[in-house]
C-alpha cells in the first residue's frame, strides 16, 4: 500500500517506524536555519500568565519545553502514538500544566469546519511547528484579543524554495522520481498561509525566510535523505544506486560534504485587540 507523505495515515504509519517525528540520518545544517530561530522566537514570547496552544505537537518536545515558563499548554496531534510518547515524557518529568490531546482539526472530521480543541478565547499564544495550515482558520475563535500566532513552515516560502539541487540531474530515475517536483509557484506556502489568514479575518504581521546550506557527509547519508519518508518497497536498494551517488559526491562535494539547501520560513500574526 502506498501512502502519501504528510497525510494523517502516513503519520500513523511513520509513528510505527520511528519513535517520534524527526529526520533520520546525519547532516550538518548551518546555524540560523529557521528551526533554531523559531524556538528562540517562541521563547521570547512566553510569559508566566500565558495559556499556550500548540498545534500538531507530535512527541511534544516544544510543549514540554514551554511548560515551565507559562501557566498552561494545551497541545494536540492526530497521531495517537506521538501523544502516548509525550504523555509518558510529561509524567516522567513531573510536568503537570500541559494537557495533550489526540485530535484531528481538519474540517471533514469536525462537521465541515476546522476545529481546534480549545475553548473560545482561551489562548494567548498559538504555536505551530510544521503542522497543518488549516489550523489557522479556527484561531480567531480560540485566541484572546492581542494573542500572537507563530508558525514554522518547512518549505514554499523563499523564491528559490521549490528548486532542486544542481546535482539532482545525475540521480538515477528511481531516486529522482522521489523528489518533489519543482514548484511552478515556489511561494506556494506563503500564498496558502496568507489566504488562510485572510479567510480567518487576520493579517500577516511578519514573514521571515531562511535558506542555508546543509552538508551530507557521504553517499549513504544522501541516500537516507532522499529515500525518507518513503516506504521500503517504494525505493531502490542502496547497492543499485550507489555508483550514481558516488559520482555525485566526486563531482559536487567539497571538504564539508555535499551541499544541499535547507529552507524554512517563520511567520507571525496578531489577533486584533
Ligand atoms: C511535520 S510534523 C511536525 C511535528 C512537530 N510539530 C515538529 O515540529 O517536529 C506534522 C505533525 O502534524 C500532525 N498532523 C497532521 N495532520 C493533522 C491534523 N489534521 N490534525 C492534527 N494533527 C495533524 C502529524 O501527526 C505530525 O505530528
């Protein structure tokens, strides 16, 4: 059975393959890559009297880190295994002001309207790290006036956001077909998010783009990067593609390894006061 990456069914499958949501393999990403900045930005917004909602928290790393700095955190995710992991972690660490819920916020599971699992006007900070965009639509209901929304977006922000690496032409077809197609509109995420904000009656406050090098140390790591997040029967075995990957390294790699681009975006909105 073939599952489309980043669908709810795919996350349920992935949660049985690896413990939590993370990128496997070993790569070195240059600092100021967006994920580090997102965490800093979120922590700059935390205050002791705040109630925080985290959308799509997965195994709860961010929710558990925020909890000691705020009054409460409500965090949800559609994937039950992730919520099990985070509940256990909270118990082990004695963190009691976080509530974790299994919830699908998509409209088709909530009588046709996006539904966040929070009470009306109960949230001071809305946080979403690489989760679904639809969650923007219910923010005006759950947020208090003046609340801040912060989101980390994995791609589709920078103008070059949809372009393949220069060495991708040398990949065997079995690996090239796994790459997302070059986007006609590389700013697709920006447009979708601004569209959702407008639909919710909100305005973008800020949008930041990050485009930094990441280095893959050897052909094996390139293979791991290219074949994740696909199922075993969808990808060629390493031995079959090794010669092509070694050629790419010979022709393109520098002293730090093979360069790829790592792209992220962050945005912020403020609920009208
Ligand atoms: C790319 S992962 C990001 C996880 C985590 N926030 C992080 O930054 O590592 C996306 C998450 O969204 C969750 N998700 C996807 N669709 C969802 C939905 N309709 N409702 C709730 N959670 C959803 C997945 O289970 C997954 O944990």
